[in-house]
């Protein structure tokens, strides 16, 4: 990971921004010291713990209510996705990537397709890039809404989750309209997207976008005025930018530590270079700051989708490249060339050049990287998926130690982890 | 002799009132949660799902009474009852109506036990209830249960004190520890009740009662997000059901106590409305507090352990002291 720079132009509210030293100090102050005469109670949190996120298992030593040591254990949901990918053509891998993180499945599709396109050197048509951006931001909104509900539930308020699910439903309905699927979209294709925007999509989307910001600010009112939540979420799980760099924690958790690193800005892809948006950054590095980052990101996502709808270019949604791109079904039925192309893509696969490529995208939960090694055949020789959740899981050790039992699940949830993505 | 028969009948009525209301409250809470979370709650069993609790009961009774090998069997088995039987006993001091009331041809006191140490009985029984939780946690021999039990012990001790002190304010004003007399002194319209002169005590008692009942935001002994199910992690079948049931019985008792001490017991809010029998008003007041408990439970998050202790010892306790001293001074002067 490239070292994130600390010296950005200071915003107007510099006074509020803690320096790295202050954060270090605050971290040391909020964590409970390990006592010499500790009596350790070892418990296994997860995979059967009802509130542990996914099937994560952590063997935790408690001294009273304080966490002394954490031994995270992943792999309970290992499905061999990477190995499986070696026996599938690049087109066939796309549905597999859905299953990595089933809450943000389009982001995984997108990341994989960006990686393969980088390997091929394929130029994606402008319309496809805009549709991808819309779908990616829709994923971000629905993922953050789900996260928000679960996160508040981690602190004991059960009702909020249901409210967030209600709003998430709007995004799910939009996805259903866009690609027919609600959860595992498989919407991205190498060289473009599977379908064009359906009729009436833009109008319905605008309706939902007009509605969502009011709801999001309603949540903010509900949460930011709740003293118990503020007391619980502030100054716990402090994870400074250097910790993030050391443990490769990315995404909202990194931005909450004051690092303005967002791959949509730093290594732009899709239509992001042509879109104006702010990278949400907070400086407190605690659980509350991560919550703030996500709330602001949702507002930014709404702006991005609006801009994409306004500036949506006309044109094809798939690149013209017979060697690598699956043609649209309606062309296959009409033209002989497209039919041959379809036959070759299905039975042989894309003619990807030999080489090695790494490409990462900013998914809602962090930086997701695909490392593809190709030997020139239609199937990857090796596919490695650097999922953010894996690194977030390993960061539980420094993040939990010295915290209290009550906050363990809340802190874990604040970095947004999906074990399907972690274990692959 | 007739008095003894009356005593048995009154005892049965109050007991079945508690149990029946608790069963309805389980359904009510689920409906309320459904309302809060924009869903329906139980709908299938009976009209609006009212029979849901009885369906659950039948299911739980049919389940195997699973007792793990490693538990301390006698203690493990008795713990669920210890949680709610003492609490239900303190219903005996709650007056449901006036003394020497006329019911058809007979005259009787509408209270089971009319004696001077009613408050002491309630506080003693409230303290006994903690044994249920601690025994359950300890006898289960499970780490989650143990942590839940330890938390519960600390929490109950911390909140029993402000609760007791909040009641002392009322006792000073009423000049009695007999619940019948405490209700009698709250005559007149609703602004003559003790909630107004003892507003601080009322709020303290309400907050402390939530902690005593282990409900959100103080449900640390059974915090699902932290301790799986806390002290009842190892329980299953009907024994687990009794724990759930006990929560509602305790809620009824606590609400009845609060209604008696601060909201005039069985008295109507306006004197003219006293034509309606007293027990109706008492039940309405109980339902009011239970509504507040449910509302709070489904709205706000949980406190952390150290914050709970801070609130108990640093806020409620000094406030209760000040309230007590001020009340005493005002009464003396």
C-alpha cells in the first residue's frame, strides 16, 4: 500500500482535527492497561456467537470485562473461490465474484472486470462506465444502509436495523429493475455491462434519490442526538492512520483516521474522473468517526448517481472487441459475426494475453484488489483476491485489545466485515 | 374463617392476574415491537395473534428439558423460579382498592396483606430476585452465564440503593411504610399524588427499576451482542420460558409498586372519576408503565458496563441522597 500522505490542505475547522500524536495519546488513554495480576477468562466469540459478524471466530482472553488478548480465526466460510476460478473462463468467474460479498456484489463484479480489462488493455465505452458508476454507488448506498442498521444493533438498539432495511429496499428495487437480481447481480461484463438502463430507470432513480437524503438526515438526527450511542461510540476502537497502514485497514476505517485515500479519487476507474465528488474524511479515528464517514459517503453517492444520470452519454454498453467481449444476446440472434463471437466466448473463452495484473477498486467496505496471472489461456492461471475484509479481520487483535467486552462486536462491525469476502 | 377463604380467593385472583397479564404482555411486547419496526408481529394464532403466547408455551413444554452434564443440577433447576416467585409475592402488599370494600354481600379489604412493613417486604423480595440470576449463571458452569451473573449482581446492588432511597422520600411524606396508608395519603386529584413533590425520586425510581428488570438500556446481564444470552445461555425448553416469563411478571410488579407509590395506586386521576372501581385504575397505571418500558426497550441502545456503574453511583445515588435530605428538611420545617 502506498503511504497515504498526511499533509492535505487544512479545512476551515482545523481546530477540531486531532494530530497523530494526540490520537496516539487518546488511544493509549482509552485502552485499559493490561494488569500484571490479571485473571484471564478465555472465551470463544463466534462462530456460534449470535452477534458476531458472519462466521468469524475469535478466541478472546478477558480480564473481567477487558480484552487482554485476541486470536482471530478465519476460514469457516472458505469455499475455494480462488482455486475454483482457475478452472473457469474469465466470463464464468463473474458470477463467482458475486458470492464474495453478497451485500455489495456489484462492487466485486466491477473490481474483477476492471482487473481483466487492465490485463487486456480494453477500453470501456463511456455509457458502460457511467452505468457501472451508478451501479457501484447504488451498491455503496445499500451496503452502508445495511451496515448502519447492524452497527446500531451492535450497541443494543434493535429497532434501527428494521428502519434501515426499509430504505435499503429502495436500492434493491432499483437493482431489480436494472438487472433483474436483488442480491447477486452479476451485472458487470468484461468490456461493459450486461444490460442498458431500462426505460424509466432514470425517473424512478431520481425519485428514490430525492427521497433518500431526507431519510438519511433523519437517521443522523436519530443517532447523533442519542446520548447513549454517542457515549458508547466515541473514543472506542481508536485506530490511527499508522495502525491502518500497518494492518492494511482501508476504506471508511482509513478515511475515519484522517487519511484522504479513496481509490475512486487516487486510482480512478469507471466514470469517477468525470464526476465531482468529495472524499468523506473524519479525523477522530474512532467508531463514531467511521459512522460519520459512511453517512457522508451515502450523501456523496447520491450526488454521484445524480451526476451520472444527468451526464449519461449515449452509445454502446459493450466494447467492440470480438476476442474478449461477450456480445449482447439481441445481436447474437441477428448477426452471424456476433453469433460466432458468442460461440467463441462461451465455448473457448476470452483470448486474454499472458501477463500479470493487479487492480483494486474502492468497494463500500474497503479496497478490493484482484491479482490475475494469465498464461494466455482463457482461464486465469492464478487469481488472488485481496479482500479488505481479510485484513480487517486480522486487525481485530490491535483493535480490540484493551477495549471492553461490550464494545468488541461494535468495534468489529465498525470496520465493516463480511466473512464471505474474507474467507473466499 | 370467611376471612381465610377471602384471603385464598384474593391470593388466587392476584396470582392469576399476574400470570395472565404476563402472558398477554409477551404477545403485547411482540406486537409493539412489530409496530415500532414497521412490521406486523404475530398474526396467525388467534385474532391478531393473541394466542401466540399459548402456542409458544405449548411448544416450550413439548421441548426436551435439556440439562447439560456439567451444571450444578439442584441449583440450576431452581434458579428460574427464584427469579419471579419472590417478585410475585410482593404483589401481596399492593392495594387494589379501599379497605373494607363492599363486594356484593360481603365486605373485605382489597389487599392481601395489610401490614406496616409493606415497603420492606417489597425491597426484600426485590433483592431476593437477584439470587435467581446469580444461581442460574453460577450453576450453568458456562463462561457467558458466569459473566452475565457477575454483571447482574453488581448491577442489582448498585441500583437497589438509589431505588430504596427514592422510596424513602415517599415514606417521609406519607409518614408510613404501609402501602395502604401511602395510597390513602395520596387523596385528591392527580396533582396531589407523590409524583409531583417527589418528581426526582420518581425519575430515579423509574430508571433504577429498568435496571432491576434487566431491560434495555440496562439489559447487560443478558446482552445478546456481548454475552450470547447472559445468565440463561445454557437454559432451554420451559426453564428458559420461565426466565422470559419472569421478566414480565417482574415488570408488572415493578409497575404496580411505582403506581402505588407515585401515581396514587388505585385512585382515579380526578376525584369525580372514583366511581370506576379502583383496580381498573391500577391496571391502567400498570399498563402505562409497561408501555414506557416497552417504548424504551425498542428505542435506545444499551449502556456499557462502566457507564452503567457511573450512572448508578455518580448520578442516581447522589441525586437520591439530595432528594431525601431536601424532602426531610421540607417535612420537618
